[in-house]
């Protein structure tokens, strides 16, 4: 018996070569996706004996299952029960048997060079124990699997594969979240939903019902008008927080409670007289559903365009104010009273926090915190708090003395 090590491209070349030379092949893999080795297998389908493809964690592409569906030797295992996790490729050769066993799933990551993989090529005679055991394993797995049927399996799997796609994509990125700075309040990642609710209710500087009414009224304005520019000047000033101290405020609500922006001259003038560019930026952020980093980056680019040629740029305070008014479940307004507390709790210096790093330093660690991830409560007040939870994080770190 001969054993050889295969890494990355070596395995791809070897499997494709074995498919050309073999008289039959069998496969048992945890996951499958489009790749060169898969194309070679399907091109050699008359030689296919048994193929067993797992679908746990919704990693297998349903399009690949459809490609295998016409071939009676192909079966799949549903994504429940014990995790099916082998990577076995068996080949009957003109003389003896060969097997590739190791870390290579039947995916593009494994066979198209995206992953770091290692497997072994075993070559020998059919009566050797390792081949007897591998053949038995593939046969037993195949007997436990089910046909790839459109009505019985694929319809349900494909729907759930799409639902879980965003979760799979989110796992592709590792975010380096910092510990709180020395002397700071605890990290938002250490706050439970119960303690978050308690902190918001016991805000010593604002009235919870009043704050909720501000956020809910802002949400209603966006839904009613469809865009920031379509609002009246009086309504835009409410959303932007640019009312003067003695100016009557929309619905008699305390709009400055999420940051008073009256002193931001160029921003105030854009809100009053030329809101279209600010509106264009805000329209990139959807009214509901997930907000992606790509959408946020596009918002920042368009927001900055609104201040070209102006003496003062928009900055994080005015941008986060608008964002928090449109999506209070995703964004928190940073202002002079909470900037120090939030920055230090998120492990960053207040002087270095800006619009370019706001997503990475504030939004990401907030969104992986247990209180933000908590399911929406059924209780009416708790549900309203949950709908506005990102903006209300201000309650925990608000300190007017700063």
C-alpha cells in the first residue's frame, strides 16, 4: 500500500486525474459546492457508483444537489441528526483501488484553492483492510441517505438554505473587538437584556416615554414621506435636531434629547435649504431589515459629498444623529454628552472615534452584544425599547458633565 500527502491544488489535480482513469468512483462528503472536481465528476457520471452528500449547517449549495439529482447513485443526508462530516473519495482503478481521504470537502473552497487543506492519497489492492472499511462506510452512509427529490427534499432545503445565507456570510468575517478602556463603564458586550432594560428605564437625565415618542415620531416621518428631502423644513429640523433653544418643536417633543445640532452651521443650513444630498445619503439605508457595512460605507461617501466646499464638515455627530433617527435599532447618536462614555466602553479613545471607524468600533461590537441580539419581547414597553435599542444605548453612557 502506498500513502501520499496531498495539499490544496495537488488534491484537485489528483482527483481529476483519478476520475479520468478509474472505472468507478464513490463519494461521501459533508458539503458540496461548485468547483473543478465536481465538474469532472459530473462529466464522468457513467462511472458514478454511490455519492452521499451532507447538508448540515446549510453549507451544501442546492444547485449542486440539482446537478446530482438525475443520477440514481446520488443521495443526500438532511441537515438534522448527527453531523455528517466525512470527506472520502474512492476510485476503482484498472489495477487496485485508490482513495483520497482528509479535509477536502467537495466545495470550491477546498478544490479551487481558497482554503488551506490536506488529505492523503491511499493506493493499494482491494483486499486491504483500509479499503474494505472505506467501502463499507460509504455503502452504510448511502443506505442511510435519501434520494435527492424535488418535492420531498429540495424544495424545503433550498428555502432554508436562502434563509441561512446571511448567517453563513456573517461568519466569514472576524471582528477584533476591544476591551473597555481603564476606568470606563463596562463593555456593552457584558450587558444582558435585563440590565439593558433596567438602565434604559432608570435613565436619570431623560424621560423614557418622551425619548420613545421622539424616535417613533421620526420613524413615522420617514415612512410617511419616503425621504428626508420630502419632509417639510419644520419636520427636517426635528429629525436633524437643529431647532433653536427657543423655537417651538414638532409635537412639543424633546428632539434635542438625541443630540442638539443647532450649533452645526453648515449642517443646519443644508437641513433648512438644501437637503437633497443629505436625503440621498439617507436613502441608502433601508427603513427595515439588515443594514450592511457596504450600505453604511455608501452612506458615508454620499454624506461627505453634501459638505464639499463647506467650511465645516458633517462629522460623526450629525451623521449618527440622522442615522439614529431613521434606524434607531441599528445606530446610536454620538454627541458631546455620551461620546466619552461610549468611546471608552468600546475600547477606543474619544478623540480617535470618527465616521470612518464608527461602524467597526461601535456598531459591530454593539450588534454582537447579547442585549442587541435578544429576541423581540412580547411585552409592549419592552418591545418598543427593543425596536429602538441602539439609539437608547445612549441612556447607559450619557453624562452631561463631559
